[in-house]
């Protein structure tokens, strides 16, 4: 199992280590629900060293990425970031990713479990493009600082003004805990204001410890809470809301798909256009008053009629109920629809709702 | 060393026999696997109705944490004659006291021998091998 440069720090902090995407990662340091609240109310620090980091350089880098990714990458302004997917010709996703537009290159952040498949797919479709693919996963690492207090905490250890000036889905280079030239992006997977920080392996420990020491409010947060935070915020997770049998159109990710003529053709374009024209199911949220937690694969029923299937579920401390995402038949996909969830042979009532469950900026009506 | 006044099933249930009845519970190891020592992460425990008859190895309930669901398997053969009602509202006793207060069901044994179960020492060895 692969280890991030912070593995020893997690063990010293009492982190419970599990295998995730081929890496030994902390799932929690304390109660998961408290870690969720910590990020919603204060600020949390995450080790994201398992995420794949890849740079594509060369004159054709952008055109090449535009041929394999769903979003229109040539239109990303310098210093900005967009969400996109890699799909097969049939529209089924290989992975979802963030695309950072650099002056002479493109920087991609991909899922740990898909890193090898992504690199293989990228190499296979490089063709005649004048571009070089560099896998930076092993030589660098990645942290996230997320939560309402993240801006003031991060700003206190960075060059003055750099963090306050950073817009949503933008990145910059600043000094972090004395490490000059560190990339910081205002991105995250929690639904809170937050930042992702990219450092060389040798600097990882200094930045991790510097951020934990920067303010008494900072706590380390494991992948367990991260999953609940992203689900509350309605964000897709590869292997749950999107997978080889669930395309990004039905997952509600059309904002990351460009059919513009300027982008030209790309892998999966025609299949995803067709999927948008004739949807066979839709991704919805659901809540349940029952004590049982919805989990991936649980069936949904309307009477005896199958209605859909759960993708991800969690206990939501923010909403104080159990929540899930699910695919249902399009005609059922409206807020307020009442269905039953089959939990290992027993039924529990659920009510469908719009996604996201939680929005920092949009109060829930 | 875990209590040697009872015997264990490989799936982490314990049985403490007294006359022709046995108390059944789940070991600290299994509870810890589910909630990592954070009792607030336990969300649900489903236990059977009294009167139900159980075979050895039969699933009699489920326990669920924020992270996972696990089956509860009967280490003995018999009829459920009492269920620990305190668990429903106080799941934390499963974590704080899995050996006494955290018993789950009381079974009237139809097969009194529990020689198919392992003793505390063998259970400890099994855990040591797994880690």
C-alpha cells in the first residue's frame, strides 16, 4: 500500500488508517460526525496525497486535453480551474477531474483509484499531439484546508494579501508556512470556503504541522468526514454517482460538458448529446426519518415497482437526518416524491429532495 | 485477555452460559471495528423479537455505524427469551461495556453444549493472527 509523506503524522494523531485507492489513508481521528461539524463550523485540515497529480506540457497540451475531456479547456482563463470528466466513446466516465490552466501547460487533479487508468487512457489517446504527460503524484503531495475559518487561518501563514485576493476556482503561488512558490487553489470537496495546497514531498510535514499550529481551531479531518461533507454539498464521487454505467449527464454534471463548435469533437461527445436528449433516469437526493443509513446499492420501490437505487448515503449532522443520493426513473424525480427503501429485506420510508442538501450560499427553502 | 467466563464465535459474538440459558453479545473488537472507539458513530442495532428460535450461525440482528453494517450471528441454538431493551436508546453501552451491560439477547438453549465455540485464549490468538 502506498503512503503519503504525512503517514507518520496521522498515526501520531491517532488516525485510523484504511486502504483507499491503493493508499493507506486516515478515515478518521475521532468521531466522524464531529469531524463533519468541525469543518462546517470552524476549519479542518485534510491530507489528499492520494489524489493523482498530472501535468501536460507542450504546444498541443490544451488541444489534446480538449479532445479527451468534457469541458472546454481552451477557454479556461489563465490561473483558473474547471471541473471536467474523461469519458469513453459511449459517454461512460473514466474519471472526473480538475483542470488547472497554467501559462504553458495544463495541470490535472484526478482520483486516486483511477490514476493508473487515467494515465493509460491519456497515453493511448496522445496520438500525434506534441505534448508530454508528467505524473507528479509520487513526488508531490496535496493538502486541503476547508471551513468558514480557512481563509483567515491560511492567510496568517501565507504572503500578505495573497489568500484574501484569491477567487473561487482560481489558483496562485504564494509562500505557505515559509515554503516559497507553493501553489494554492480556492477549491475543495466540502461545500465550504476552502483551499487546496500543493507541495513537494519534503515540504509536506512542515506545511501540515504549520497549519495545525497556525490556530487552535484547526483539526485534522479524515476521509470519512470528507465523504459526508461532499455528499451534503451534492458533489459527485466516482464509483458512486458516476461510474461506468452512470454517465455525467444523468448525474447532473452538464455544467462540465461543452458541446460548443469551437471545442470541436471530443471522445464521448455524441453519446453524451444523445443521453441528454433521452434521459432514462435522474440523480436525486433523498432523506429518511428512519434510523437506518441508506447505503450504495439499496433498492428504491414504489409499492412493489422498482423505482431506483441508492448511490451514496450518510448520517448528516448538518441536516440532522440520514441522507442519500439515488438514481430514479425520470418521472419520479421530483422533490416530495415518497418511496420506500429496501434495507437488507426491510422497508424504510424516504422522501426525494433536490440536490444539494446543503449550500453555504443558498439557504435551504 | 478477554473474559474467560464465556466462549466466542469467530465472527466476534460471545456466549455466556448459565444453566440452560446463555447471554449473547458482541466483543469489544467488533464494536471497535465499527466505530473506532467513538460510541457516537454507532447509529442502530436491530435485535430479534422474543420467541424466535435460532440456529448456530444464524443471523439474529444487525448493527450499524456511520461507516458500515454488520450481521449479528448466533453462537448458540435456542429460543430468544429476553432482549436487552436498554440498547435501543443507549447504543453507547455496547462500546462502554460490551461484556456486561452490553449483552444483546438471552437464549434458552436447546443444545446445551457450546463446544463448537472457541475459548478466550483461542479468540485472542485469532485476533493476533488477523492484525
